[in-house]
């Protein structure tokens, strides 16, 4: 059979956007010119899913004829492995009137290869009743390949960073572990805490890491049951994630050496909230030690304490308030949150 | 435990040194250290050892054939990798994983797991 009755678009009746000059009298020829100019494959179906019209790009890509494609003929350009699931979802959309979206391969006529398309279809309604469907298929093959390549590069980068850190670690171990084992141990612990956050960041494409994972990783090697950790789900930008990890590591180290974790009954609570500050939001993270000896401020600010106070602040306008309270060390970190990342 | 003869596959000499130290400091023996795929494959196929510690990336080449050979010979092995969880190969997902950089204790723990 052949398609004899494409859905006429713009038959002179006022339609959506009809107030604008020219919008109401778009001819079918103009519509076809528009549909053929767009880079997507496009099509129209009637209310029960019978395909009545495709744009020229559909025929060019699939190498088919209108006669072959009419109605449900499009199944012949689908991959047989994916077709059953596609049919199940397409018929479900037809039955419920819900918009359809799915990514699946379509066969290219010129060489028989399959390319990946994201397909979207919207019901066309008149007076609340579905009278047809409008669909597009967008080729995302290159996009997918680029994404895979990018993931490969990120994995490779992570591998190289980790190898370099391991090399530095080995050099340090052979240089001074025998002469100064205590210093080497502190160095190694710092290096490993920095390395551990890389895994979390790599998984998220070096964009962000979840705060609870940052806190969990930083505290895990200091005895997880000594910590009370509580706060809402929140993502932290990559740069901040690294410095926050280092700060938490130093807080843990000091707590084990001098603070609440130096005695069996002591503990640490790490809690955070997100507060509005004007148009933006701010993370407030509180480290609070209890059950340990009363802290005394050190005579000299060691490297650890400098790192605690400065690592987050230098990065992103954060402020750090480190205090020696009667019940133990308290450290409050305030961090302005980026618009896009907080969830 | 009885000292294990450990086969080490690692192409970075400095990291290999650290692995060897960890093996020997924990009372085990280094049977051989391979720094390239050919050497790794040859020793995996016919070398004399009890367990293996493998870096999966040798000069940019993935050493996929090595664990396959080890598995065929029934030699337990652990991966030492910079790739993290993403670096494990599906057929060898049971093998212990030591993430780089590592503590000596991580290597010792992997050897205990392999030797038991």
C-alpha cells in the first residue's frame, strides 16, 4: 500500500500560536520543508500508531520506500534483539497516551550498519483527544562514542595519577622510613587519604563527590564506629572534595593523637546542614569531639592545623572556625554551594 | 603461615620495589618480578610460585591474558591497580583488589587471603 493521506498540518484553521502572522496558515509544503531541513529523522502516526508520514531523512538513512515503511513496516529497520522491547514500550505508550522515549539502534540502508538513536514521540491532541503522534529519531552514535572515549581517558588518567602517587610513596618509603618511621607513617596516611578521594571523583567524571562518601572515606581508617555522621544528601565540587578530605584527615589524626579518639570512651560527631544565605546556599559542617581530655591549644601551629584552617578556605571562599572547647575540639566549616551541584 | 613464593607483575620499577619489600617484610619470598607482558606470560605459564600479585596495565597494554593463564594453572592471584573498582575484569571479579597507592598491610592482607 502507499501513503495517500498524510496528516495535513495548517489547514487554514487557527491553531496554537495562531495570533502571530503567518503561523496559522503554514502550508503542508512549508511543513515538509521544515521537517526535511532538520537533522533528525521525523515521522507522524495516527492515533493507533499507524505510521502515515516520514520526512525525507528517514528514507535517505534507512534506504527504504514509503511503501515499505507504511503502517508498521518500520520494524524491518530495527535490530531484532531490541525490537520486542521497543514494541512493548511503544504499544504501552499508544495505550496510555504517555509520551514515548527510548534509545535503540536503526539500520542504515547504505551499509547495513546499526546506529544509535534516541527516539521521542509526543501525542497530538485535539480537544483532549489523541488524534495522532509526532516522533523524532536523533542519531547519538557519535555522542555515545565520545562519551565512551572520555570515560576511557578518565580511567587512564586515574590510573596514571595513582601510579604516580604510588611511585612517590615508594620513593618516600625508601628514602626515610628507616630513618624516621613516625614521619613516614604520617606522610603515607596523608598521601593515601588524598588518593582515596580520587576513586570517588573518577566515578563522577571529576565533577563532584557525595559529602557522605567524602566523610566516610576520610574517617574509615580511624575506626568508623567512633564517629557519628549525619547530614543531608549533598554533592561537593571536585576541587573542594580534595581539600575537605585533607582537612578531615588532619582533624582525625589530631583527634587520635591528642583529642577524643586518644581515649577509648571518646567520640566525634560530624554533622552538616544546608542553610540559605541570601540568594545562595551554604554548607555548614560541624566537627565536634567529646569524651576526650580537655584540649590545650598547641604552642606552634603545626602543618596539620594549618592545613585544617587553610585547605578549604583557599579553594572556594569557605571559612573554617577551629576552636578548643572544654568538651574537645570543635571545627566548623562553612562553604558556599555552587548553584548547579547541590542536590 | 608457611612462606609463600610470590610472583609479582609490575612495570614501574619503583613500585615493584615497594611490593617486593612488602612481600619480604611479611615473611614471604619473591619468586620473580615481571616488568613486561612477554616475561609475565612466560613466567605465568611455567614459573614456580604459589600466588601472584598483578598490575593490570603493563606499559599501556592490558595484561588480560596473564590472569587467564594463572586461573588455568590454579594459581591464586590479586590485582594491584590504579583503576579502582573500574579496573576489575568481569571473569576475575573474585580476585582480591589492592588499590594504588597501598599500605604494606594491604599487600600482607592480600597474601593472607590468597594463601588460605
